[in-house]
């Protein structure tokens, strides 16, 4: 090997160091370009993937969040029980709440150029109840649907088999958004997978499973709902939903400007973002039913009313929200969150945290403390089987807190942490005493039906397996009553009944937590906290 | 040689049949009804549940289900997901590209680091260089990948701003996941290279080569490395398979779509066709890799002949 002269060596070293330095600059330069969002594209950090983009068939709230931009709902919900025109300019409801007649806008076109007519509404709704669609969330929202009648080109009447006062609530959700009949016919099973055609202010550009969904502005949009004070095209040219399941990574993309809007902000980042100068935290109390414990009434010992009542008094909800949820969540009182129509504030006084009361109730019912502090009655030990899923991690933290609280009053709680298939097997078959529940929704009747109606017991969603003819009657009356004052009274009664029968333990009411970069303005979120909508959004640098 | 390759390729068929039967049976033995999982926490009547079970084809005898599945394979039809009805082949296709890019980049990192560190520590045995290199390898073996990934994001994305935090689309999004995944697998490789090289260095033919007056670099390249590589290349082959199909944590932390994540999600949803398709793909990858590894033996050691 030849010797290299010193001068040459220094020259080569200089070139090497220079190249290295340049390579250090390169990624930064490329990065700046990659992060340069401009003022026309919004990048959204989404907390997970989903099953299908077909809003009619999905079970995912995230799909509703995206789809709300691609479709238009018939009506918009501006607050509990307050509806404003969407694709429907006006509507009437029959006195018995079994028929709804909608007059449609006459200037609306789908992304494929076909006009919106009454027939499209009929096709959309018929598709929801078609067994082949396997609709889930949309199927719940459409309730006891019977048929749609095309009255004329722009008037449609939707009929129900039984009174259904909650239909406007369903019609305001993205899941009942009107889709293009021509596209459904053309693409069949591929609708929602490769195409998704509605009338909304944005159109689907591309969808990479588990990676991202790209929407571009609908250039022909001229039918913005009056409540948005803006009729024409959206201000943004595109929205990119990037799927970033890991909390820390999603927050990192937000900090670096890789995303400008994020959902599911972890409670651990709550305070930091609240105090941030260039980020804004959006905190909207979630509508529906907060985190709670279902107690199986068909399995001993939770078939004993005293045991269920004792559980209601034994759990320190204030301590739970502080320890597990950093006080970002609020202690819950009722099966309905406080912002729901008909929420009864009286429920907050009814079942206070009182371990002594819990012990008294158990003593009176014959459950005596055994040698290890766990109570027994005859030969039965007071042991509750608690089934929960491995994710989210907060489940396990809450369960451990509940376990410790229950032990204080002599109840043993055995945690069975299982993967989803085994968990669902156990709770659908009723092998549990306890399981968690959490539900979003904006209609009280729908929530109460899911939790308490006997039609959902025995393997359905009422995993309390609670069967009460009085509760069933109340829920049916709520569904059939359109008069607000009367409805409120019924909803209140149902909550009282659920507390008297000690059906569930209500733990924590969550807020929906989103965060936006300060440059992003004009974001609208529905009052239930589920759907951030970017029709009026601008990015101002 | 060609006959050997042809024979090995023919063996793919019975291997794949055995894999498909095993996976099929295992999936059906594990508890959990796909129709119940499909509805999850949504309200459903027994009639709808039965209907979906029928639509998923779960009410047919097991043999019929298996036969229907196998019949499609020669036509390239791996069926459709029973959950969202997407063709399995398409679900795989959309993820293989991303998985392959990550696996190749991570493999490059693993090989460069693993060979470099292993060789360096073997040649400088007993010095601080050896100790340092093995310390790095030890760190790689013991470090949980999710922690390393989070640290890389923290330093290189959040603090220095050199690379994006999420790894999908564009070469600069590939760097952090490739380093995280590659570093962890390089550790095993480094330790293996070190011990193999040390073993060969003690062989009499190395002394002979040196006594002939050969350059040390030539001794190492021609005589030591080639002989030490027989064992190393077997592990490298297996590692590439793991990088391609088992990078679930890396894919999750860096938000990349991939075959590993697809498989894990499909298992938790009991989406039979997807699980079967993904496992068949992974089996095929391993078969091809093993064949390539076997063929490389002949190059590394001329005494090995395939007849």
C-alpha cells in the first residue's frame, strides 16, 4: 500500500468532515420540507386504524370522524335536542313519532356528479338494514326502521315499526350520512374499501390501510349548512389523517409539527398542553355513559342486591379519578353523563362513597368477615370475578384501584385480564361478576336501552343481565315521547330506577381531549365531543 | 445444483400444505367466536349473530371450510377477510412493501453493525475495544425495543429535529425504525461473529496462511471470514425472516403498516383467512431464505456440493 502524503491526508480528512457536516444538515433541510404544512393542508394524528371506511358498516367512531367530511348528514345537532338543517331544509314528525318527512335541498350533487334525490336517502337507509351490509353503529342509530317512501323527487318519508323519538339524533350522526346510490351499485363490496362517495365538502383521495387517509377539497361544494355561516368550498385544500396508535409517538408528531391536530391526548400530557403557548387543548365533556362497572345479576354473589349496593358505596370515585385519571376525568353519578338530555343531578347525592355503609349492608345481608378479612356467607366466599381486556392500560389501573377499595369492606375481587376473544367469550356467556363499560352517544333512550333493556340481556350489551319490566317500559316510553318536558321526567325516572336496583357502579366521566396547533382555527366539534369538523378551518401562519 | 434447487422448490408444496392445516386447526381450537368478536360490544340479536356466522361461513363443517380455502390457493385466491371482506391478497400486498423496506433497511443496519462490532472485538480480543464492542452488543440484547424506539424519537425527532417521528413514506421516515430494529438484531449477530471468528483464528490453516507471509487483511477476508460465516449466515437468514414478519412493536411505535401488525390484529379478531394468508406468506419467506442460505454454503465452503 502506498503511503499518503500528509497534505493529501489532511485534504481527504477535510472532505470527509465536510461531507459529514453536510449530511447532518441534509435531513434537517429535508425535514423542514417534509414538515412544511403550508396553510392549505391539515395533518391529523389519529389514534388507531379501523375496519372499513364505509360509514354504514363500521363500528369505529374514527370512521365517523373522517366520514363526516365526505358525507353530509340530513340534519346537524347543535346541542341536546337542538337540530338545524343539513341536507334536509325542513322536516316534520308524525305525532306518534313513527314517520319523519324530510324536504331535501335541490342543489346538491354527489362527488360522482349524480344529483341528491329522495331515492338516495331511501337507498342509504335500506342498505343499513340489509343483512349483507352487516351494519353495526348505523344499525343501532336507525332503530326500529321499517321503510323509506319517496314522496317526490326531493321529499322522503322514513317510517318506523314503533315510535322512535330519537331518530333526528341518529340522522345527525355521520353513520346515517347519505351516500351515492350509483357508486354503491357500481362498486358493491368495494364501496368503503377503495371508494367512498358522498356529498360532503371533502372527497376521498386515497386510503392506505393502517397508515393514512387523504381527503381533498370538493371544488363544487356550495351547500354548507346555514349554521356554519359559510356556504361554499372548504378553506382547506386537503386533510391527511395519519394513523399513529402509540400515544407518545402521536404527541411527538404534534410537537414537531408533523401533525397539526391530534385526538386522544393522554391525560399525562393534559397539563403540559394546557399551559403550552403554541398548542391549544380542546376539552369537550363526552356525551353518553362514562366508565362504569357492570354487575352480573345472574351469577352469585352479584345476584345479591346487598352486594351490589355495597360495591356502589365501597368505591372511592374521587380517589379513582385523581389516581388514575389525574383529575382530568370527573367522578360519575349516573348512567348518563351530566351533559346528556335528562341527566338527573339528584343522582350525585344518592350513593356517596361510604365504606362503613357498605360494611353495614353486607353485615345485614349475612356476609360475615372471615379469618382473612374476606366475608363469607355459609360456605360461599365473597369473591367477584372481574373480566377485563389487556388494553387500554388504564383498564388495569382502574381495576387494581377497585380491587383495593373492595378489599377494605371485605370483598375479594379476582382480576381476569384476557385478550379480546377470550374476554368476549367470558362476558357474553355471563361468566363474570364484574366488567367495565363505556359508551358514547347523544340520545339518552339509546344509551339506557344498551345498558338496561332486557332485550340486550343474556349475551348482549346489558351484561348486568338486568331484567326489569318497569325499566323496559320506561325505555319504550322514552323512545316514544317527543315532548321534551315529559321525556326529561322519564329519563330521570329511569336513572333513579337504575340506582335503586343497584345495577351498575358509575365511576368516571371522561372528556374528549383533542389538541390543535395555535395556527389552526375554526375547528367545530359536536356537543357530544366525538367529531371534529374542519369545514370552517383555516391555518394561519 | 439446479436439480437440488428444483427439488427444494418442490418441497415447498407439502410444507405449505402442512403449515396451512396446522394453522387452520390451531385457529379453530383456540376459544373465541369470530362472529361474537365481530360484534364486540355492539348490541346484537341472536338471529343477527347467527346470520353473520353464516355469512362468515362458520356454520359449515371444518373439512368443507378447509377445502374451500385450499381450492382457491392455486388460483392465487386466498379468500377475503371475514371481518371487512377485503381480499387477503390485497391486505398482504399493501403491507409487504412497507415491511420489506423496513426489513431490508434494518437488515443493513444489523449486518453492518453486527459484523463490524463482532469482527472488531474478535481481532482486538482482550483489549478495551473488545470490551466496548461487547458492551454495545450487551446493551442491544438487553434493551427493550419500545424503549429504544421511544428514545430515538425523543432525541432525533423531538430534540434535534433530524428525522420525522413516524416512519411511513419517504426514506427519511425509514431511518429511525431501521436503526431501532437493526440495532437490536445486530447485537446477537455481533456476539455470534465474535465467537465464530475467534474459533477460526485458532485453526492451524490461519497460522499457515500467516506463515506464508500473506497480508493480515487477506488472511482475515479469505481464510477467517469465509470459514466463520457458515454459522453466521444461517442466523442472518433467520433474522431477516424475523425482521420481515415480527417487527410488530417497531411498526406500532413508528406507526408503519406491516405484515406483523396485520397478523397480530387478525389473531385478536380471529380473522381466519387473514391469519392463514399471513402465516403462509411468512412460511414462504422462511423457505426461500433457508434455500438461499443453503446455496450460500457452497460458495463459502467449496467442499459442500449439492447433488
